[in-house]
């Protein structure tokens, strides 16, 4: 798996430009004491299709939701998601009960999760996004060995979001939502809510497209779930990451 790491670093879609970016939050809105669950040591790296900006307001909401969703699953708690996650998902249909896991034991997770924003489409009240989740590079440590969570295929997921009324007209604005931090310390949802999340996209073509967007060739990925490895997939730096909101 390490053979592709150099390519990963240079191939992930860049989003930085010289455009001015709007602050996402004030220092007073930072949530003191928030941190990701202690058992979660993997980082998330995002890429996009051409024309999709990871620093636009809708894309930031997608990033925050998807990262929080998996943190809540792996941390077995709604509170494991980012600040504002509980409010952003309160109206979601078929909401997952994160606080009552069938497996009480928390797995120690390492590696890198690859997320690709495949499509963003405006709707009457917000946006719908198709997201590719490459979880095959997230591994659980057990007894000094490492077990990949999934097989080689990424998941294609659909997320429907409702925008605050005042935000729909300025959705293309770029905001401060990148940095060296692996998680935000402020509510980056800022009033955006998730009305529906389908972990299995209805568009079957999305699966083939997602497979082609992963940074590792298919034959270089773990071929089966829960296969033991002596070393884990490397934990790469988060991208685009999050800023220190208490220093804005």
C-alpha cells in the first residue's frame, strides 16, 4: 500500500486560491473541550471533482457531516461528532442511534479515510451531495496486528442538506475551513441541517465512479475485510483539515 503514498499527496484535489475567504465563526463560538474520541487515530483526506470547491459553504457542511457521522459510529456516541452535529441531524429521517451500539467495545482505529465529493446539486431548499467513502484504509488494532474494516470497494453515499434561508444565496462564497487541525473546535454547520443520508446511493453508476476516484489501485487495496496485517495503512495528514477557530 505504501507504493502509492507519494501519488496520494500530490494528486488530492487542491482548493486553495487567492480569493478572499469569509470567517466561518468567531472565537466566542468555539466549543471548549471538544476533541475526537480517544480510540480514533485515523485522519480524513478529501478530494473533489473539478469545479467543486471544498471551502464553499455547502461543501463544508458535507465535510463536517460525513466526518462526524463516522466519528459518531466509531465513538458509539452522538457527542463524538463535531460541535453542532446533534442539532444538524435532529430532523434527519431514520437517524442512527449512535448512543446504543450493538458492540460495546471501542475499536482502536488508525490509518487514513479517503472521501471524494463526487457531485453537488442545488435543490429548492439546499443541496444534495454524492460522496465516495474509502474506508478500506482505516484499520483496527487488535493484539499488535491491524485489520482493515472493509474490502476494496468504496461506498457511494447520498446526503441531502437544507440551507439556512440567508445562506442559500451566498452558497458559492469561500470560507475559512482549512488548516492543520484534524477536527474543528467550533460549530461549522452554522445552521445547515441534514434531512436525509443514504449510506448506499441509489444511483448504481456512482459506485463505479467512486471506485475510479480512490488514490489506490483496486488490486493494491485489501481484498477482504478483517484480514490481519503486520503494519497499518499510514495515517496521512488531514486534508484540507480545519483551522484553529479560537485563533481566528
